[in-house]
């Protein structure tokens, strides 16, 4: 379903805000987030983590990726299928992995079926945000890739969003029914624990 005119305007404004950040501000934000995320207990114990390649002024997880690669963790990046409404896939990458641009022009590991990791086999999936609320709501690009993925994942997989602090949504923001909340949001200033998600019930 297409966004309302109001949501479209807010999405454009938030994207413009992050694109307006200069190289120094982007670099400092990425380093701050690296340090904040690395201290989160769920991150410290995770063996397999999904990252993303930053575009359009997104907060870069690359410094964080480098730490986890150095520590020997399994790190993956998204694979976007050409099939409409398909679920995101993930593939392992290392410092020697070859990359190509996917259909959106985003660097992605060159296809290697032996390196594909199922989403359920991650402990953490890190996603970019266009906007966020302190309660854990996430506004994405509008393609629905992460929303579709999160509806099918067990709650044991941590959903962690990264955003610049300037991407906070208005306090009266109302999410769409299909928008999936995050467990944790990390900005260049703080770690925010969500009030919208609940732990998976046993049995």
C-alpha cells in the first residue's frame, strides 16, 4: 500500500536531513554507534550478525562490521531478489569477498550459494532507518523488505535499527499496521530499548 502524502513528506524530509550531514559528521556518528552497539550485551554474545551497506546518508555500520570481522564473528549482508514481494536473503562476507551492485545500485556480495545464511540463523539483524520513535517504531524506505522479513522471524532474533539522532519522527507519529517495530534503536547519541516488542513466549 502506498504511503499517505503526509508520510511521504516526512520520509523525504528525514532523508534530506541525513544527506545534509557532512563527511566529518557522518564519520563521527559511525564511530559513536560502533562504540555504543559493541557494548550491548546481546551484541557481545552474538555469533552471526546481519549488517547493511549504507546509502543515501544512512548511518554507516562499516566501523562496527570491521570489529566483528576482526573478532571472527559471522557477518552477512542482504541479498535482494528480483522476485516481487520476496523475502530478504543474507550472504556471508569477509574482507576478501567480491562485490557487485544489486538492482538498486547497492554493493552486495557476489552470489555464492555456499555462503547463504538463513535469516533465522542470525542472532542479530541490523537495519537502517529513515525514521524512528523512542518506542521502537521504524520508518523505512517504503519497499517493505525488512517488515516482511520481521513478520516471519522468531522473536529470539534481535532487531536493531541504526539512525542519526536527527531522524527522530514526530512525537504523534502513528505507524501503519504492517510496520514492524524494533527491539533496540541506536543513534549517534544513545541506545534506546523498545517498548513495542515483547519476548517470544515459550510453549
